[in-house]
């Protein structure tokens, strides 16, 4: 089990004896697992990733000389998508701070950026970027833990909403009605469930259950941000617009990479099909979604494009997208991640010393 999952699991064990989530996040109660133990849990996704990537490269090389394509790539323009990735990272911190401000708390942009960078390396080890739930722990001096975790959940829900909207547009554009139904159902289920809890007495009924009554304060803290957004609809629209901007930048990144590697595709294909590939890449099949996202995007392009498809160029662009948007931030975040772990260990040792 990786550090992020271990931290969340160990924290939740104390919730039943705590009045707030802040009480159940004490460093002294959460041991840090070894790296070898974490890697043992990841051998299957890593193996699947290697198999998929090798297979894709072999297949692409059979269609087009991969070496020739890489030699002709316009490497001098690689700085442009890299700069867009940095912009999106800064935008993520700004957007999270905007969500936190909606709940009445103040978080500095640099604090949010530090939390994002410190937890980014863990995103390689957890499916669906579940490690983002650790971000509130790093800046827990700014808000209660439950509300901090709620802010991350709201951020993810808004991101999924934006992605679903793009998938809806793309599926209608190309007649992929099964994906249209999938995105529509996902959108309705996500926000329909929240609306059911907020606008009916279901949440009160859940909190009144004897075995859940002790979590009532945590429920109130967690759903408070949803209540704030309901009271400030313009604020919700503002945060949603920031999310759509972030996804538009992500589409611009993959579009620019396709041009760099000599595989220019129509804007309609990129806007409509890449979000579907991102959805598929969230499935915990391969390591950090590499391989599944690339193969699905290429398959969708071949399904909807009648002309010859430059497979090698498309795969090179999608692999580069993963390197720029996942691996580059993870490497950049290592110093902050080590700093967070060092601070965490110091706090834990400080808590243990009085008991020795």
C-alpha cells in the first residue's frame, strides 16, 4: 500500500473516536510504509503498462518508421506544451484556493502550489489521482480537515463535469452514442446524488442512523462547501469556468504535441475524442493510465477518420503528453514531497518523545 492510501486508511480508523476529522490526522498514529511494500502492490499495473507500451510501439513501427518520425519531429517547439503544463499547474492551485475561499477560508496560492507539488509524485502510485486527498493535510492549518477534503472532492467533481460536457459534445459530433449515454449518466449520477442529499432529508436520515450518528459532525463539515456553493451560484459558475479553461489548455497541449510529431489532426477530433481517452485512462489497468489512454485515443481516431492515420506520430504525441503532464510534475515535485515527508517525520517524532 502506498503512503497516500496508508495515510487515509490509518486516519479513518480513528474517526469513530474523534469529534472532528482534524483529531484523526495526528502524525503519531500513522506509520509510514516502506518503499518495497509499496512497490509490491504495483507490480501488476507496471507489468501491464510495459506490455501495452511495447505492443503499441511495435505495432506503430510496423505501420511507419518510428525512428524517421522522431528524427523529423519539431523538437524546437517542445517548450510550448511544457509551458502550458506549468500554466495548468498554477491554475490548479488558483482554482483550489477559489473553492476554499467559497467556504470562508483563506489559502495562499503558494501554499496550494506546495501541496499540489508535494502530492504529485504519489499520483503515479494511486489510481484516479486519489493522492490529491492528501493535499488538505499539508495545509490543514488553513481549514478543518473534513472541509479541506470536501474542497478536493468538489474540485474533482467539477473536473469530471467539465470532462463529461466535452465528451457529450464530442460523442454527438461523431455519432458515438454509447459514450454520449455514458457521460450523461455519469453527470446525472454525480450531481444528482449531491442534490438528493442537499435538497431532501436523506442526509439527516443517514446521520440519524445509530451506527452513523457519531459521524454527524463530519458529514456537516464535509457537505458545508456544497451548501456554500448553493448559496453562491455565481461563485460556482466561476469555478466551473476555471475548470473548463484548464481542460481547454490540456486539449491545446495534446494538439500542439500532435503538430510537433507530424500528426496534425482536425481540431474537432482532438476536442471530441481526447476527453474520452482521458476517461478510459482513469481506469486502474496500467501505471498512471499510460497505454490505455494512448491505445483508446488511437482506436477512436481510426474509427472516426476515413483517411490514413499516422499511428506513430499520434502515439509519440500521447506518450509525450503523459511525460509532460504526469512525469515532469512528479519529478519537479520530488523536493517538495521530500520536504513534506521530512516535516511529517519530525512532527511524528515530536509527538512520540513525551511518551518515551
